């Protein structure tokens, strides 16, 4: 573990006191995890019970490892998950120490008093920027403060940009966490600034200009984004869309901002506006792919984009196409992207080349050796100008390489020369800290794979811009194979598939995935057959045109860029298919697609095995190692501390990692670190990097300003529900409405699985006593007669499709006098079924055009939701349907339903539907019970009886047919037995 810097110690001095509760807002990359781990180490003791809340599984693992490195090993950080039983958790709480627990389990344990809340020393909350009145963490804080006034609560966040919602976002977070102190530490804070600027790394700024083709595509995409944003603003003049600009559109969070603005009116906007919102995300990805994808993958992605905007998944013509695809800028994007890969001359057509005998043609073998980089050096000079035989006539491969690839090769060469120079100057007695490993950091694992492949196949003797020619030729060969496969699959009526990301060593890999092998599921076969039939039907209606001819030929006269591009793509694909078919038919080896070098197998019995093993699998010296990694979270701090690289190449700019390097350099005073910071000049990459710094700075300034003028919240003690409604009218029939004393608090029995939702937290905030229980019938028991089954809109559709809702309503109708179905919508979203636009496509056909054959996937279940709800109401007349616009409205509805009604009994609620056994549900394996319910012949009415007769599922499987029929009945028993022994019966036959 790295040493603490001076500003780390300042922060810990302010927050380590267990008598105080604080919120810490720290800039990203400054070592937040280091502060949290040090704080947890201070409190590590059996006499203390400290809980870590809201940590992801990855963070739990990393924090546990770092605490172990710091000496907290016995027992260290213990993780409580869903597999930990109730009794095990109670024993764990009593032993004290550091415990990481999920919010849902902690809430249930607090409500059931399984955890001694009054004995908790403190709670540490991560990701405080996500805290709102609806999250479970706010529920935990309220339960914690009801019984524990002296314990501390420390909240941490390094995402100041996310603290923006509401008029006073910082005050709202502090109110929900019941905090009064906040510490804000941006990069420009005085203590941080002094600590990090004392020792600086040697930074080399490398601004790489884009190529002319990349620059043209970049400007065209920016133009399309500006046009799309202008169209979006023009279509929605009533909304506040001031933040809709190109600078904000660079970030992924922009999609969330757009949807947040449009969600309340999402059911009112037309399909064109919805398409514009989707197009913004597509254009942003195009900008990113332009700078990170190789030209062939980028071109293939554009072709896939055109195809997906021309036809739907089911093969029909798409009604609402992307407007930006019809602009002149889009035409520039398509044409220039293609020119980066190859050019097509006038002679390019389906000419079959002369048959080449691969055994006698030395030039063919030399060209193949050049492609696979496996030929001898003597032949390389001769074969460089040779044209590979698998390239169709008339195609001239351009294969433009990304400019940063060549820049990376130069940087690695410079680092290697610097290492040799330092080694020659180093004296024997000098111990220079750090390793000579070169660390290359990228933005994604995909870029890591591309750079690794480039460095493995690099040709150092090639001129700049051609060092990755071998890799690009392999990708071109894969691209030609992919195009031929697409044409073949289209003619066969099969589905489209994406361009493969990896370059395999043998084409059989792709043949197994996408070829003619009989290894796809029956469902996919059926779907492909239906699409083929539909395509054939369409061709017959339109006059029997051949499959290869695009169906929109008549509309091509409009000269839309998208139509022209689609026709050109299809023509090329057909030509490639004919070429590859001919090549494969004459045994040229092209169809096998062997793209890599032959694998070398080691002979274990040979005497040279040890040397060969070290050559292929031995450890590399640090100066021979180039480590390529993707940017991560605080895990990068430990990675830097372990590897201790002297040379760091930032292939793409990242503000967060720059600060990690500053912390790493300041923590290692004697280490000389050189950083190569690579960025495309005058590009979206540079603009996004600068905009990210500006956004964080403005966010911190806004938080500091709010803290200076913030009214500190006062927290009063929570009153019991009994005191709030001590005297209430029971019934107007009792002596004209006399008042009667009621000492029982207002309570609601909630099913355990419902604590994933926000409603239990709001019910508790409404001064209701929430009692968790394992309920067989319903989700919420409000009164002895009222049972509520809560469904969100997505859950309602899924329950209708699976038939689960019918069973749930049947059980509620049997056991409760007033069963209710609650349909709850999300906060700040449209209070509608959102089927207005979808329902138009289900108009009755007039017979003028042939009826379309709709597959099951074509049906939009939301469009049929109203009909299903009507059928449900007719089947269960006693079911009452409650429509709630948000969880807040649901809490108000529950309060009104409880007025003048007695309180429910938890013991009776648990026993309902459980054959009268009040202990049913306690200590039962929920997974095994769910498995039993899925078996044929097992219903909700007999599952409890079956569980009382057998101890395990295995015991049921070992029974013979008569024994199963004795338990379930003749016909249900036969169904269950045949289902369990179906495989055995087939083997016997």
C-alpha cells in the first residue's frame, strides 16, 4: 500500500473522529479508496461494529485486498451477501469488526432486529451522489438514527458532476443522510495543490493531427450532430433545452439528460423525435469509433448501420429512418470511410481470374508469406510489391492506419533507447527505483486488443503509416469473407451478423459461428425460415425479382445517399461472394480463411524442451515488456504501486488517470517518471477532455457556493406512528362517532422481495411501521381484509406473458375479501401505458395489400396491455385495480386505505396460503421451493403439501410413478414423473 500524502492526512484528521459525521466530496483520481481503507483500519477492532454500505462487488473485493495489505487480516473485511443465512448474520454482527453488506439485507435485518442497531459503531456510505429519498440508503439512515444517536456516519463521493438534480442538490443529500458537515476537496484546493505540485512527472505532450480522410469524416459527423440537435430543439419548443449542444453531446450522460427532459412527455412526442434522440447516441459512438476503430471495422460498422436503418429485424422496410442518413454529410462519411479501406476501379466486376496452381506458382507463395509474416527475409523484399491472389481484380487496398499507431511505435522506440542510455550511465552501486516496463493505457479493452495485435505484427522496417500493414491485410481478408457471407446469408433468407472483432487462426471458427453447420437452435432455424418465406412472398408480389436485387429499386431514383450506399454495398457483397465461391471451388485455400501463423507445438520428450519452454512461456525482462491496460477505477492506483513503471503512455487522454500519476509520483519521491500524453489535435477527443475538466471545475464551484449559502437542516426526533394517530375515529356508527383510544401503531406487512423497490422506504417515511415477512399471497397486507399485489409497468407485462399474474390474482381472491392490483408508474415519467404510437400499426388491413406474416417477436406486448387488463378484470370481478403515478402517490393511497380499518396480524398474513402453518416460510430453501413450483403437476395449492412430505427435491426424483401419484394425484403425478424422467426414457428407447 502506498504512503499517504499530506492532503490525505489532512482529510483523515478532519473525519477520523467517531464523534462526528461527515460528507467528503473528493476529485476523481486523488486516492479516495486509500482514504476509506485507512479510515476502516483505524476502526478495525472486535469492540467496534462498522458497516460498509453501497459498495459494488468489485469494490468489496478490492477494499478487502487493500485492507489485507495494510494488516487487517484477522478477520479483515467480511462480506454479507444473499447466501449468508439469518443466523450466520446475527453471529457475525455479535463478533464485531468490519462488515460490507448490501442495503436490502441491512434494511430487513434492522426491521427484524437481527442486528443490534444501538451497538453499531458507525456506517460508511459509498457513492453518496446517488442518495435520494427513494433509495434504500436513506431508509437505512432513518432506521439507524431511530435507535442510535451516537454512532458516526461517513459518506464519500468522487462524482461532483452527478450532484446536480434539484434546487439544492447538496442540501438534499445531506438531509437524507442526516449530516451537517461537508468537506470539499477539488484538485485546485490549497492542500491538494501544494502536495501534488511539489514533485511533478516529466510529461511529453504529443498532439497528433488527424489524417485528411479522418478530418473530413470528423467534420461531417459534427455537422450531423448539430443538425440533429437543431431539429430536436425545433420539434420540442416547449421544453428547456438550453444544455443541448455539441460539447455536452460528447458525454454518455447527455443521453440521460435528454431522456430526463423528455420522459414526462415521451408518450406525446412523435416517432421522429424518438429517432432523433437515438441518433444522438449513434453519432456520439461514431465519433468515438472513428478515433479508436481501424478503418475496416469502422467501415463495416457504417454498413451495418445503413442496413439496420433500411430494414427492421423482421425484414420489413423501416418506417422512420434516421434523418441524418439522408444528408450530404452522411454521404461524405460513407464515401470517405470506404476510401480509407480500398478503392474500386472500373474493371471491378465478377471476373473470374485464371486458375492458379498453388504448388507451382512461387509468386503466390511469396505473397502469402508476406501476408502471414512467415516468409524468409530473403523473399520479403521480392514479395512486398506482390499482390495477394485473394484480392479481387479492380480492388486497390488503401488500408489507412490510425495516426496514433505510428506515434506509439515511435514512443516505444524512444523509451527503449532511453532505457539503454540509462543502463549505460548507471553505476553499479546506484539503486534506481522503478522498473523499465512500459505501461500503455487505453480507454477500452477493445483498444487494448487492437494495440496488442499491432505490436505483435509490427514491421519496424516499414515506412511511417505502413508499420501495421500485415495486420490490416489480415483484417481486409476477414472483411472480404464477411461481405461474401452476408450476401450468401441474404440470398438464403438468413439473419445479418456483425463484423467479427477478432482475427482467428482458422476460418472454421467463423464457419461454426456463421456458416452452414447445423449447430444453431431450432428457434433460430424457424425464424430464418419464416424470414426466407416472407422474402419469397414479397418477391412474388413485386413481380418475381431475384433475391440479390434490392426491393427498393424504384425508389433509388431519389438519389438519397442512404439508398445509393445500400445498393452499392449489396452489389459489392454479391461480387465478393462470387469471387470467394470461385476461389473456394478451385482449392486456392481462400475459403478456409487461415489468417494467422501456424501454431508451434513443443516436444516434451526432446532435450531442447527447456530452452523452447523458456522461449515461449518464460518470464520476460521488464525492459522487454509492454503492458497494455484499459483505464479503470481506484484499482489503477494499486496497479501503479505494484508495477512502478518509469514510462507511461496515455494512448487516449484521461483526466482521472493524470491525477493518479501525480499521486503515484508524489508517493515515490526518488522515482523518475516520464509520461507520454497522446491526443488527436482539433478533434472531439481533445474537446471532450477539456470539456470534462471544465465540467468538474464548474461542479465544484457550484458545490462550494451552495455550501457557503446553505441553510443547515435541523433533524427532529422521529415520532412513533402511535403518537401521530393516538386518537382516531373508528366508526361513525359507534355512539355517533365517539373517539376511542388506539395504542397500536399504523403498520404494513411487506413481502421480503419488495425491499428491492422504493415503496417500503416511503411507507416508513410516512410514519408507518414496516414489518418484513415472507408472504405466500400478495406483496403488501394493509388491513386484515386488504391484500395488494404491486406491479411496475415492465413487471406487469412480464407477469401477463408468463401467466404468473393470473395465479397471484387467483390466490388473493381465495384468501382475502378485498384483493387489489397496484400498477405503479415511475417518478417523473409519463403516467400512461405509452402505446399510442405503437397501437397504430395494428390497424385492420383493408385487403389492398397482402397481409404480413408477423412473427412472435413482432408483437408489442405493451400494445395489447389494455385488452389483457380487461380480461383480468372480467376473470376476477373482486379484484380492484389501483393506478399510481409514483411511489409517493402509492404511499398516500395506502394511508387512505388504512383509515378507519384495523391493523393486520403478521402471523396470520404469513400463514395465509401456507395450509394454516404459521411457521411455513421460515427456514425453507427458497430456490428449491421455486424449482418445485416450476414442475408440471405442481400448483400453488399442492406445493406446500408436497414440501411437507418430502425433504429434498432429490427425494422426489427417486420416487416411482405410484408414489408421485399418491402425493399429487393420478394425472398431475403422471405429468410430474414423466417430466423428471424424460431423459431416462429417451435413453432407454
